C-alpha cells in the first residue's frame, strides 16, 4: 500500500509545478516574446541577413560594437585586478568591520546608475572636488576613463563577492588536511582554494564585461558623443533620436549575439563553483596573521572601499556644498523649487510620487510571482537552477532592448502613451525578478522539510503547506526580497528613461534631464535623494539579513 501512495505523492508534487507557470509566463510574455518579435520584424523590414550585416558594418554602429568590447574588456580587467585580492581578504582574513563589509558588499552594484555617474562628474568633472585641486585628475571626468571608473564602482564589489564565494566553496575538509600535514598557505592555495577563488573572480569579471558592455547612462552623460557610445546607447539613439526602429532592432540583435559567448562562459564557470549560490552557514577558517601578503591584500581592499565611499560621499557633499550658484543646502531647495518643476513639466512631489509608486508596484509584482514559484521549488528544489538561468535572460537582453521591445509590442495593445505606466512597472519587475528569486530561494533552500512534509501528509495542498509551515521561517527572506525589488525599481533609469512620458517622470529620469538642462545643483539634489533612500533600504536589508542569520 506504501508504493501507490508514494507514486500519488510524487504525481501530485509534479502537478504543483503549475506554480512556476506565472513567473515563466510573465518573463515569456513581457520579455522573450516581444524581443523575438522585435528581431523578426527588424530582419523582415531590414533586408534579412544582408541587411543585418550592412547595419553592423555602418560607421557609428561598428564604432558602438568596438566601444562595447573595449570598455567592457577594460572594466573587466581592472575589476578583476582590484576585486580578486579584496575578495580573498574578505573571505580568508578576520579584521574589524569584516561582517559589516560582507553585509554591504553588493550595495554599490545595486545603486541607481545616475548616482554614480553624477558622483564621478562631481569629483572629476569641470570644477570637480578633486579636479579643481589637481587638474590632471580631470582626465577621469570625461570619455572612456570616466566611463570605466563608473563601471568599476558598480562591478568591483561584484568580483569581490564572487571571489569570496569561490574561496568559501572550496572543500574545507581538504584544507584542514593540508594544514594538519604541515602544508603552507601557498600549498593550500595551490591545492585547495586557489582554483575556486580564481573561478569566482573570473565569473565576476565576465559579468563585469556583460554589464559594462551594456552601459548606458555613463556613455551618454560622461561622453555625449558617438565615439564613446556602447551598443546599448547606440540602440537608444537610433530609435529615440534618429527614428530608425529597424536599424535599432538589427543592432540590438548584434548586441545579443556579441554577449552570447561571454554569457555561456559565465554559466559554465559558475556551475563549476561547488555549492555556488548556496551559503554555508558553518564558520569558515579565517586568520589574523600579518606579513607582506596580508598587508598587500589589506591595502588593496582599503583602497577599494575607500574609493567607493569617496565616490558616493561626493554626491552627498555636493548636495550640501554645491559648486554652482546656490549656497549651503541650495541644491535641495533648488530641487523642490518652482524653477525645477517648470523645467521638468511636473512638480518634484509628483516625480517622487511616481518613483515610489512604480517601485512599490514592481516589487509587488515580483514578490507575487516569486512567492508562487517558491511553492514549486519547495517540492522540487532542483528546479531552482534552471529557473535562475531562465530569469537571468532579461538582464542579458539589456534594459534598453527590453524597454524597446515592450514599447513596440505592448504599447499599441495597451492603448498608447496613457498606459505606459504599466510597461514601466513591468520592466522594473522583470529586471528585479532574478534578485528577488535569489533572495527568496536561499532561505527556502535552508528550511527543514519536516513541517512541510507533515502538512502534506495531513492532506494540505502545496500552497497550504508552504503558507503554514514555511512562511513563518521565510518571512524575513520575503521582506528582504521585497526591499531589493523596491530599491532596484526606485533607482532604475535605463528602461524607464526609454518608456517614460512627462506625466510619469521618475527621480532618476529627472536627475538626468536636469543635468542635460545644466541644472547641476538640482540634479545633485535629485541624485542625493536617490542615494539617501537607496542606502536606507540597503541598511534595512543588511540588518534583516543579520537578524535572520542569528
């Protein structure tokens, strides 16, 4: 009698993978299908393969292809050089403040792009805090050096985290055996944790290349010339400025093909990281030993985090002590003044209301979808990796391409510009889904199965068992996931800027428009407001994470 019941239970378990359908369908309908139709339409109207090759070979488009490769390659190389030693120091050594840095390591990566771009301008641009004192540093205020500097602020922490995860994925028992047999630290690096740490750093560097090759705000603002435009920026220019949607769609296809190989390389390396993605809550071996190696690692790590702090601090400083015509705190007053409202065509209260409204709506969409998927993952945890890979696709499609496809496919169906607010929320939710799912999946993975199995044995459905047995323990993870989604939506710029109308202007778009209009003080105020809210959210995430881990 036991076997039929087991077969029935397994059948019911597989039937409950239906809870994956909402999240899979959402990404399919609002990302993959619109993009596929965009590419098909572009090839049809652009002359097929010959038209595609002709588009890629055009001067400005070919320059954008080269710029994406060069800027992405430089950013990846420097991020690896700075992030690898910092990741080793974070994972292998014990030092004051280590747990706080570990908790906040991803904050720069998830900050609004406009904040970092404007910070680089505040430091190294004309009249910048550093370039005014040392004019030679103005080299970092324009062009490729400035763009690479922005990419490093975002992505070096990513390489640090991946390197640390690589170190921690190494077999701990093998390392203990090497130590017991009298092996040196160099021997432990060679035989145990060196290869995983390098794989982790390589995975982070590949992601750095992908994100940097897709950079949008930095090339547009810090260069403003086709000589620096990436493929992402050139796609935007073709469709939005030159009114050439066919050319834009063909170039977007070239962008996806360019990123295909590094994407596959990243997936292959990430899969080789043993236990990658799942935190081991057991304490890892760390050391307080000094010596030249430790001091060198500490020096690089200190420089990395001090650099990030200086860049972010520049925005707050400029919002209080401006470089323009305003006095102390003037940018805040200018931001909320009638002059700024007239320039934007919308009051700053309306802008802030739009920003919060879209972020809350996007977070709600992402959470509902992730929560439904969580029910299926509790029954079949092995589905987590395929789902993660599937949800990663919208990020690689790129925000501009995602917004471009949504505008072409869904805007006419929904009724034009008055309904564009739906597409803004949907784009923000789509871009946040991978982070939300990962934030929820990790606590679900560590939950004991006894409570869920007991509820199922008593006849509860998968949803009932999940809600009654798992949610009390996963509620903290759910809250963290919601905060991540809110923070990402709150500062999202690229896709929103492509879709937005005056009525639905958000704070990040307003900061960009004010900078373009030479309202530098008000732009600094908007960037500071974005930064303050984002840091408050990430502080809440860090505190919740520490409470959850106790």
